């Protein structure tokens, strides 16, 4: 994707290594907070690497993107997911 924006190397590296990225985005209402998460899918090589004490890198990983909104009053507490709403989700595959 070449949209003129540039990511520092730590973000694509995190995705290659199967780590989740989350960013806060604008919410639909003032009493809500919203986040978009990119969650790389795990594979058999990831499980094997974990069992052996290392991390598997995969530039061709597939991902799950999710856009969630939460009640602003609950976001910092134990019950942050009460009244949460999944706005949209999508699966994809890309080179990172």
C-alpha cells in the first residue's frame, strides 16, 4: 500500500512477528471511545516457535481487523466490555 504515509519499522515488524496493533480512532458519540485493532492470525509455525522459545516471523501473515466502540465510563475498569459494540471487522492478507 502506497498512500504516502510511512510506518516506522517497529509496526510492520510487530505484525510480522504476530503481535497485535491497536490505535484509538474517533468514536460515534462523545460518551464512547473507539479503537481499531489489527490482529495477526497464528499458524502452526507460530505455535512451534512459541514452544521452542522463539518467535516466528512471517511477512505473508493474514490478519483480522476489528473496529470496536466502548462506553467511555467503563473503559478503564474491569468491565470495560459491557455495552461495547463491534462496529466492523474484516479478514485480510497482505505483505508486511
